[in-house]
């Protein structure tokens, strides 16, 4: 049993603890800082709301021509006859972004594992510098590289090879023209790779060294320690980085416009030309033929905004689900 003096001291400390937050709230500096943070947080929501309202105001004339359902699900896009359907552009945006993520995530995670777990100390700064350089290259430069290097390579080498090996799948059927979903997806993969790789590297650096040491102590090899201890601990951060890269891929404009072929059709083959929401807005906004055409392009902006919000919401749910799963080294 604890002495009476100790009990009275503990009781005094317990009584004093709730009062500390109250004193902090009464502090003018803390109140001002809290109010500033609330204003900054509210400003982000206000900016998003202003963008939506501005697009909605420009897009209102479109309501007199097509309904919301017809606009979202329609496949015909012909401004001269006031036929506006966004489904082909939504399809192109989603397909190219998914191709980019499927290609970029394994490479980015491999780069992160190499730099954090395996690379010699002399190699790490060089590879990190190259990753940062990729992130700094302008989008139009990627587009020119894709147009003059990537597209001819796909047309003469990659697409014919994929057609011969996997031509029984609808994804790899059709003539190898180079321009199309595959070219746009690959160039997006190169563009989002620095983002995913940088986040993966930082996440892997936060893994406690005790997890690795414990795995080695149990007789695990280096790869087994990475697979069973490091990756499970860092998986929620890696998934978050992948989804952040997906968000960038959804909104990329110039590079995709230069290599996707700009055809407002829905086709299963990755070799076929297509179109994306940002690309059609960039191509046609300066040459809009009338108020309804401009309204339709603003409507595409609203669709892209809504698609981004939906995917970000799904991304947060996915990160939370992955983070709740069993992971070695976590309680």
C-alpha cells in the first residue's frame, strides 16, 4: 500500500492536470494561433468552393442543351451540332492514369528499397539527384520526348511485340500506331515516378531498425527481412504515395495531349488513340465556337473535379483499410 503522503500528492497532480488545458486556452497567444489555423483550413475549403462555383456559373448554359446524365454518359462530342458527351474523356483519363500507376508503383517501390536498404553510400546521392531531376522537368519537355522518342519506339518495337505475345487479350489488339493510351500511360508513369519514389523512400526511412534486427536475429535473409518486416510496416505510406501519384496523373495535360492521339472514342485496346479530360479542355478552350461550347468545357472541368474528389475519397478509405491490417512491428 502506498503511503498516505504519496496518495495525497498523486491526487493533487490529478486535480491539476485538467486545469492545464484550460490555462492554455486562456492564453491569448494560443487562442490567436488556434484561430489562425482555423482560418487557413477554412481558406482551403473556400478556394475549392470558389472554383466549383465559377465553373458551375460558366457551365450553366449547357443545361439547356443536354441533361446531366446525357452529358456524363454520352459518347458523342460534336460542338458544331451541340452534341456533348464526356464519357470518352472520362474513360481516357481513368485508363491512362491506371496504366501509369501500374507501371510506376513497382519501379518506385523498387527504387525506394534499393536506396534505403541496399545501395552503397556513394550511390544514394547520385540516384536521389536523378529522381529529383525527373520531378523538375517541365511537362512539355516530357511531351516532346514522348513524341520523338517514346512513340516511335512503341510503334516499331514494343507494340508489335505485345501484339504477338498477348494479342489474344483485347488490351493488346489493333495496329501499332504508337500514339494512344499506352504511350500516354507510360509517359505519365515517368512523370509520377519521382513523387511515388520520394514518398516511398521517406516512409521506409521511418521503419524502426529494431524490426530489421529482429528479423535478422531470427535467421532471415535481407530480402526476407524487407518482405516480412519492412514492407508490412510501411505499406500504408506506400499506398498513400501511389494514390498521390494517381492524383497527379489524373490532372496532367500537356504531355498527354501530345502523345494520346486526341480521338474522342472509347476503345478497349491500349494501342488505340484516345482523349482525356484535361487534354480536350486545353485543346478546345481557346477555340470554343460559342457559349454552349465553352459551357461544355467548363462542365468537363466539373467532371474532372468530381472524379478527383471521388478518387481521393476512395484513396483515403483504402489507406485507412491498409493501415488497419496486420503489420509486423505494430501493436
